[in-house]
């Protein structure tokens, strides 16, 4: 591989890891960018004359990574509890399917467990551009998910993973295939413009792509830590979900990273131990009011803590005659630290927003509807589920 190909490879892989970090703040453009990168990365490599060995496995693992950030972003940003419930099912359903596929290498599993979550996330964020998602019912969100599942993802998953067809190759081999795609896209656009758009209700607000502001009660790390200190428990569904989330993600990565010797069960149990320790430390930090407001210093501190734990585990393993893969261990530390940090910061927002005594749902600020962000937004005109400026509430 020449220097140019190496630079392109590093740039593409770096983008696949860095772009998803924008999803919490800019959900729709960031996840579309991540989706596009997922679709064109191997094409870019082939155009450079380089085919990274084993990259397909890494590609699937990186899908899981950015979808995990999207799921945690839904906990942070979404103001519709039914939509969050549907998204949670879709995400973990797919995650279980990817684990099963990595362990069995049976491709139809990816058809049985389609990646409906990704397009459901996009559908929610597209809807949020103009309308208040909190007004939509559970039935509406389930219907949207079912439509995506049946009419979009099942054909796509069959095409990619069962038939193993490639759009580029198909267009080159079948002359009418490309124009047919264009005609289909134009037809869908016309149907929307003339049949669907006139029946839509007026927008609830002026569109914007940035995530809505957080509830005032969860706008700072200190406020969230007060909630965790009052309501958090180590033995809880929150810890269990964190264990399942990080544990299954690392089982997937362990199948593609070189030098992995532990079984999947051992990998999951070991990861669970690290997640529980991280949860215990987070609970202690919240109760002792030692939280760090800025994300980067908090991430660095968590990385140092996890490096110390991994080093201790490696020392014990060496005494028992084993060894640890240093590169895989470092990657594990970074992934573990990132996911647990985001989970610890985003989940309390969800819990505060939808708690019985939490902020009431309603309309977002009139000032925000008009594109303003001033102190004219009073409590009687504000949706505290998405938050007003602190000065406005005062």
C-alpha cells in the first residue's frame, strides 16, 4: 500500500469513528453522514487499489459502534417516550442478531434481525424537524417501525446479506437497473409531494437540525449527578442494560480483533465486571459531588481508570501463565470509557424527562419556534421536556 492509499485509509477509518460523536448534538446530519461513510468506505478503498484484509468484519463492528451512540443519543434527546421504547427494542434486537451472526456466520440471521433501528432513528429526527414527536402515539411509532422493517430493511438486508448483490455491479451488468432506480425515486418524491404533503398538518415550529435543548433539571452534569445520587442504585435495570450493551458490543469486536483467545462467554463476563466497576465509580462520583462538567476531561479520567483496571487484570493473568493483547486492550479501554461515559451522562436525562415528578411534556418554547433564544419564554409557554434557557424560567 502506497502513502496515498494509507492516508486515505486512515482518514476514512478516523471519520468512521469521529463522525458518530456528532450524533448527540446534530442527530440527523451526523447519522446520515455515518450511513454514507458506511456505504462508500470499501468503494473508496477499492478505487485506491487497496482491499484491507478482514475489513468487512471491522465494518460490521463499526456499524454497531455508531448505532450505540445513536441509541444513547435517543435517550438524551428524544421527547417521545413511546418512540424511545420502540427504538430500544429495535436497537437491542439488532444487536443480539449481530452477535448471533458473528458467532455462527449464518448470513440469514441479518435478515431475521434487520437493522430497522437506524432508519427509525432517521425517521424520528426527520419528523422532529417540523413537528413535535411527543404528540405522536405509541401506535404511530410502531406503525412507522413496521413499515420501515417490511418495506425498506427486509428487501435491503436480503439484497446485501442473503443474495449478496452489489448495486454498482448490478448497474454495470443490467443496463436498465440504474434508470429504474431513478424512476422509482422520482415516483416516491412525486407521491409524497402530491398525495402526502397536502394532508400533513402545519409544522409545529421552524425547522432546525441541532438537538433540542435539555430539560433545565438535567442541563448540567451537576444536576444529573444530583438525580443519580438520589435515585441511582448499583443493582438496577440501568446497570443491567449497561452490561448488556457494552458486553454484546465487545463480544462483536472480539470476533474481528486479531489475537482474541477468550471465549464469547468469558469475554462477556469479563466485560460485565468492568462495566459494573465503572457504574460503581460513577455512582460514587455522583454521591460525592465530584463530577467533571466538560466531556473531554471526564473521558480522559475514565480512560486512566480503565487502563489501571486492565493493567491489573493483565498482571493477574500473567501470574496465571496467560497474556493480554495490548492493542486490543487499549481499544477495549477507549470503547468502554466512551460508551459508559455517554451512558452515564445521557440516561439521567431520559429518566428526569419522563419521571413522574419530572418536567411536563408540551410545546417547545415559543421563542424557539420563532428561531429566537431570548428570555421572553416563560413557563406557561415552554415545554420543559426539551428545556428553556435558565434565564427564561427565572
